[in-house]
């Protein structure tokens, strides 16, 4: 029988699950922010799935950074101070 290779989404959920104690230790208002960051990583799961040669943690963090950069650019486009 062949072995099944775990999907990136499973790796991602494992990473986020390993951070659950940290999340629990956060204040409620920071848990909301943590959950928003986790959602940012999930939004790029399809793209990260194509990077099997990368560490799943690297693609998770890169996905978060991409979404944060998008938010920065949107704020700058609205004329918000840098």
C-alpha cells in the first residue's frame, strides 16, 4: 500500500493547532486578532499547496504577510497616514 501525503491544509491546521495554548493565553481582544491572522493563512492555502518543497510554517507565515501587506496598501490608497 502507498502512503498518503498530508495536504497543506492539514499541515496548516496542525500548525494553528500547535499554537492553541498561546491563543488560549491571550486576552480576549488579542484572541480576536489571532483568529483574524489565522484566517489570513487559510485564505492562501490553495497557493501554498503548490509549494510542497517549502516548510509549511514558511508558507503559513508568508500567507499572513501577504494579507497584511494587502491591508497596508489598501489603507495607503485611502490616504491613511503611513
